[in-house]
């Protein structure tokens, strides 16, 4: 049986299910760079270059191992520009008995794939993506009958199932979660190691030239280019993190320092999400580091929770509720995304730092995304679809399955509390505590009102005020409404006036 085995750009793993049972003598492995996927949103230049280079390196690796590989480059004159078109073109060149693919990471791609069998007249087998530790079916069974799907309980079940950081049936260290120890603000004298910087070989250079020519109008800086683009190099990124950064990761994972975008984070989400690294091997590497005395338990547990807890959880939410989840807008937010998200031109230093670092690196760590960029979008009432598209465009680790629940559910509370128990809204004091951004800001973080006040301070209260009908019954923020109620009428009106003036001047 001659089989066409399609591998997508986020499936660059030798263990991917679409390769299972491959017959080297007859089957063809197919990878293609298509215009539709590069432009359905205008992805960051660096993101496109990273994925195309990783795809070409992966195809070369498979070829060297004896697989028959067909590869369509973006600038191939015969390139039809879509997955469907490229599969159809290859089917016209060969007689295939079936097409095998692995479950894609985005609902729109899956919907398209489900039409191929009828259109092409060839059986199409869509296999489960077993790189993940919890299938959509298993997650749906876990979620069934629960009023609220809290990640913490899902995470505990995953720990038990895979016997990670466990002593018999109890969590190592006596607690499931050490997050309370992972919120230290930055201190003077921290020395942050340099991040991994990959080698630009001939393949990567060719891709960078292509991106510079074809995607010059897209957001972001193409250089400097630092990504690992092979599995061997991605493993080196993981090893470098464990050796150089892991010891401080837990303590300072929420900290932000001007000019230090990488901090003590692992930077492996790029490689996990495209298949060059596998989640369980990363978890086991972290666990081994703890037993070897290379990292404390709070760092190891926090890192593992991000992978087997949060990452698996948001994927479960995505597949459980698509396509309706994409339409959620609990606060009926309608404001257009301001241009500062593309230019970084704002007097708010925290926003400027995070946008410009995103532009340069196609990366920002989770607190920059959640509590600066996301927090501002929440407080300003920016339309969820526009915020989702921005996050999908700018980050090299962003695919809809991971981006959408994080933005709609965690950042914007646009699902009304299905994913998060309260909005992650905060005033300027949080950013001041967890960063040194405020020291170089045009606004004064200690000032609550007036033209010199940090906009986060009054926008926070204005957000609560204008959404009282939707939030007053939330037990986690009821105290904040009592605090607002104790303010004088003049103080409340000053908050409304400052917010109105600031938001009207966003553009």
C-alpha cells in the first residue's frame, strides 16, 4: 500500500504518528511551505524563518535516514499555495492508496483535512497526535460533569498518572504547588546568562533571504537570528537551560528587568510546539536535575507544571470548545488594537519594553505577555479577536491551540470565567513590584490620578467600574468593589475622567 505521509511545520518529530509503520521502499514523506499558512495572519518574520528552516533541516534529516521525502519550497513556481493544493498536486504525480496525517494544531486545518477524502477520492487517515500526554478525548472525559475546569486539579491528575515528582501517592515535598515561592521581584546584582544563539548555516541563510524578500511587510526583526533549527540543537537549548538558568528559574520566573528579555526562562516552547522537543523528555530532564541537586524543588515543580499542567490543559480546552471558543467576548469589548502594539511608541515604559523586545525576538516571557501586554488589553477593553490575532502573529511559539485559550481565557477573561476564576487585572503597583520598568517611565507609578499618573492605576478601577454588572458577584474580587465603594464620589469620577481622556487619546 503506497502512502503519502504529510508532516506539518509543527510536527517535526521522528516519533510523529504519521510516520508510524512507514514503508521506506514505497511511502513518500511530504513537507511543504505554503503561502496560505504563512499569511493567514501576517506572522513575525523571525517565526516564518524559524519554521521554514526547521522544516528544511528535518526533511534533510529524514532523507539521510533513508526516507523518500518530497519537499515543496515556498518559491517553487509550481507551488499552489495551500496544503490541499500541494497534496492534490503530489497525488497527480503518484498513485497513492491512502494519505496519512497527524491531527493538526489548529481547528481550521482539521476542518480542511476532513474534506480531502471526498475531494481527492483517496482515503485520508487522521491520526492522534501522541506527542501530547493527554488526548482531547481523555481531557473531555476528565471535564465531563465538572462545573469548573481548574487547571490545578487536572495537573494533579497528570502528576499521578505519569508518576512525576511523586513519593508513592503523595507529591514530593508535601505540596502539589510551590508557586508561592516563585514570585520574587528582581533584585540588584542578578547575572542573567546569555541565551542560546544558534548557527546560521546555508539552509537557514537561504530561508532568511527568502523571508526578507517575500515577507518584508510583516511585523518583526529578522535579525539577529538565534533559534535552534534541528533536534540536536534544541536538545542543547534544554541542556543549557538546566545547567545555567534552572537554579534561579523558580525564584524569578515572574520578574522583569529592562534590557533582559530572556531572564531565567527555558525558551523551549519554540521547540516543544513544533516537535523538535517532546514534553515528557523535558519533564524527565527537569526531574533528573532535581535529584542531581542542580535545581531546587520550587523551580522544578514550576517548570513541570507549565508543561504537563498548563500546556496540556489549554490544548484540552481548545479542542473541547472549538470553534465556538473563538467567538467569546464576555465584556463585549470593542476597542481597536492601538498601533503601539506594533510600533512600541508609547510613554508607558513597560509596554514599550515588551513590544520592542517582542518585535526583536518573537518572544516575551509569560508575565510580560499576561501582566503587561495582556493586562493593558484587558483594562483598555480591546476586542478579543484583535488581541488574539496579535498574539498569534508576533510569537514564534504561537499556534492557535495554545494562543487562543491563553488569550481569550487567561488574559482577557473573555470566556466569562470558564478557564480562569477571576480576571488577571492589576494596577501599576504589580508591575513596579515585579520589574524595574517604572524607574524609567514618563509616568509616576505612585500617582493615582492626573496626567502624570500611571495609566494602569486608574484604568484598573475603571475596568472594574464599567464591568460591575458582570463581575460584582465574583467572590475573588468582591473586596475590590468594596474598596471602590469607599472612595469619594470625586475620586471615582476622577478615575472615570482620567480613563476616558487616556483611552480617547490612544491613537
